[in-house]
C-alpha cells in the first residue's frame, strides 16, 4: 500500500513538473510579509534590511548523478560551477554578491584531494567577484556527493530586476551566446573527445560558466531596463517565466538568436538545428532582459562600450500571452518552454 501511495506521488510530480511543485509549496510560506519584497518565485528572495539596500538570498542544490557525474568533471570545475550557478541568480536580480555559505554531503569513496579541488574552484571564482565564503555545514552521504550553496547579495530597491516587470513593446535582449553549454554537455554524455579549439570552448562553456554579475549590475543601473532572468533552464523555459510572471507574450526572431560560430560548426557536424538547440539548451547563465524600445539603442551602445561585445536584440514583448518564433522565411510558429524540468524528464549532466 505504501509503495502505491509513493508511486502516485511521483506520478503527480511528473504531471505538474518542478515549477508546478514550487507553486504548490509556496502557499502559506509567507507568514510575516512586512519588508518582504520578493518571496518564492524569482531568481532570489529579496527583503528590506536597510533603508537604502535590499538583501538578496539565493540557494542551489547540486546532486551527483542528477546535476553532475563525478567521474566526468574535475573537482575544481565542479566547485567553480557550483558557486557560479548561485552567483548567476544574484546577477539576474541586478545585485552584487557578497557572502557565500557552503554545505556538502560527502560519500566515503570521495578522495580528499577531490574535495580540496572543489573548494579551490569555489575560492577562485569567489575571489574574482569579491565574495566571502563564510561557512556552511559538512556531513556524510551514503552514496552521492551533494553540494548546497547559499549566496547573500544586495541591491538598491529601485535597481532590482525581476521577472514580472516586462512591458508591452519591450525589446528582448541577451547578454551572450546561447546553446553552447548544451553542446559541451553533448561531448561529455556521449564520451566524445573535444579535440579542436572550438570544441574545447564549448566544453568550457558547460564546465566553467561565467556568471554575468557585472552585466547584471550594468543593466540594473540603466533607465528603461525592466525585467531580467538568467538562462539556467534554457531560453524557451526562462523566457517563459518572464511571460507568465509579467502576463505578456513574447516574439523571438530566429536569426537574431545569438549563436556562436563554434556552435554553428558543432550543429553542422552533428546535424542538429542551432535555433532549437539555443532555445532548449540551459546552463548558459547569460542574462535575458527586456528594455523599453526607446531606450534600447542607448543601453546597447553602453553595453558594447563597457564589455566590448554586443547586447543581442532577439525579439519583443507582445500582448499575445504566448511565445512565438519568426523564422527567416517569415513563417511564424508557436513554441513552449522547452528547457530542463527536474520532474518531467531524465537528465544527463556533467
């Protein structure tokens, strides 16, 4: 009887997916709403603890065999990436990352030097963005290595970027290329050697993603930038969060999606569609934002000057309450969120 009940619970999770589950458990969580600006439902929680600054808190859990394969990723890379995914959440809110807390559950077969390498990777990235690692917790694990990180950050309330602020007519922009991480993952799960410089760059995009903290701060300080999110689950899925939370629609122009030369070469080699790859990829950790049309040129020019690369303009916010893709021949097709969902499909990862 107990097994039947458990199976029913698992089937229900498959039906509603990760984000449906989050919506269910969020009910009744906010007991003291005073000074809470953002609760469950954005990249980070935000609350007022200072007259001039909001506090941001985010956390991410990485589980062996779900998010990574220990034999396929170096300890340094795993530590680096574990912290990067949390810093990216702070970046999506336009914030400055301040402090990090690391909790880790360690199986007996995990070598000490591998653990030291994990922390070396974390420390390397933390130093790059002036983030303190202040503590955490350690415990044993019967089988899998589990890493949980909490990052604290700050942002001025008037500068905070959220998912629910997109406005009709906004231009949708990306701070970087999309789909490269998925290509890097392809090499790993198919045990294909990344020999060329192009392939190595794709592999690096997956193993050592760069959180766009500086880009997020720049966007937060610009007039006309409304909503933002990081591409952790894929452009289709993450843009879908903006569409849902802002109660708008989105139209993406296929040949404006930023696809690198490295990814185009990869897609030709493996006979896959680069547009579909970019839409469903995930773990690129670029930022997708929406900007008032009359402000976009100025913001894009400032971005180019500061970061020596373009702010890619890929579409616009509409009133259709759906997501549409315009192909080069003018054909329009609807598309739905197609990124990673923990409860709706199996995942192979690093």
